[in-house]
C-alpha cells in the first residue's frame, strides 16, 4: 500500500511538469484576499480564496507581504495552535506531510498548497471563503489603532516565471496564474471590533453583532473572536471579552 501511494505521488509530481505547459482557462475564477485581527501585541491574518465559475483547484500558491519593521512572523510549529499554519483540513496530499509556510525571508510568507486524495484523485478544492492559511505575527510596538502594510501576490515565480501556483483539475490541467487569478485587499480590524466599524470602537454594537452571529450565523470574521481561542469559536466568552474591554 505504501509503495503504491509513493507511486501515486510520483505521478502527481510528473503532472506538475505538464501543468506548467498547459494553457490558462480564461473562464476560470479565483480571488484571493485576507482578513486580520490585531491587539496591542499581535496580529493574525487569515488568507482566503473564492474559487468560483466552475473552477476546481489542485494547487494554490500565495505570498503575504508584510512590514518586518513592525511585525515579526511566528513560524510554523505543530505543537502551537497559534503559530503560522496552512489549512490542512482542506489542503493535503493523502497522509503525507509536505512543505509548511516558508517564513525564512523577512517581510514575506510563502504558502504553497496542494490537494491530492489517493481515494478520490479527481477531487480538488472549490467554493467561497476557502481558508488557505493562517499567518501569525508578534508586534514590535503597541500603538493603537494599528494599520499594518500588508499585500498578497503569487507564491512563487520560479525560473523565468515558470512555477505553477494555481492549477485546476481539468484534463489537461490549466495553470491559472495569469488573468484567471486576482488578489483583493487585506482588511484588518481590532480584535473584538465584531461589527468591523472603521473607528475601531469596542462598544454595545459589537455585543449586538456577536449575539446576532450566535443566533443567526453568517460569515465568520477573525476580529469577532475577541478572546482569540484556538478553536476560532464565537460564543459567550467573546461577549465577556468585549465587555471587559469596554469596562477596562
């Protein structure tokens, strides 16, 4: 079984060579964007993709640009739930481990992702607000409010720009790195600013926003998770956290 799986991975690697030569699908649609939540000591950035118009991805590659004069990245650490990490619940190569986000160069984090299920090799990744990775930072100063300089671009270019970042599951597969992939903004709010107001106020409106989400659901945003629990839950503990900020 192990031998056959290794053979499966070898085939997958060979496909990357083919993907690099395949034409892009002009009708594909991938939009990458990010959301962040900060306190006076740290910043968490969640990178998402909307994979639409019938596109299904086999791989993705994103680079997060940051200002290393005010932020220090927390490198990947499997034992630390608040370290930088790719979303392994969606992006995986069977049971095999593969590259963690690359934090070795100050000012950038490179995230390369793949999806290859030996039990369902034709399946890929699609949908709205698909989480690619979480990137965690420590701040080097504590001014509030905080407006960090952040940006997104393709993960790698490779020799002569030949690296294939976003590849679909078509046969033959298409490299989508050109006009088929767009990069949106990185929106950042103070942690606890549950309604995301521009003034970064923490008040009763945030309590109402949390209560509404808890009873009606909706899109989850990291700034709603006031107590920054590892499970990214929104519950009464977050309401208590907001109340504490309001009174202290």
